[in-house]
C-alpha cells in the first residue's frame, strides 16, 4: 500500500491499516495530540482532538521532512 492508496480508504479501513503499522513517536500542539506511525512504505500521522480524544485527521506521506517535528524531543545517547 502507498500513501495515495491509504488516502482513498474509508475511515474504518484507515483505522484498521494503522494496526498493521509500527508506532514511532508522538507530539502535541495546542489543539491536537499527534501520533506517528510507519505503515508499509509510508509514514502516517493520526491527529487526535486534545479535548475529545477522537481522531480528527489522518495524514499519510513518504517524505521524511514531515518527521522533523518529532526529532526535536529525541535524545540520543553517545
């Protein structure tokens, strides 16, 4: 499956596809709690409403540029 394939899925199929992925990281802003997953050949962000905890939006992408916000809190031991 590609990110384009994912975008065409129904809401239910999208939530099921997440179960096949690997959780990578999380972040938050004033409106959302966002989880990052790797699903097959792409990355997937799931946006949860901070108040209701309901899924508001899915964002599927291949480019690693969108992973950068998650690296701010990453600590690497040397």
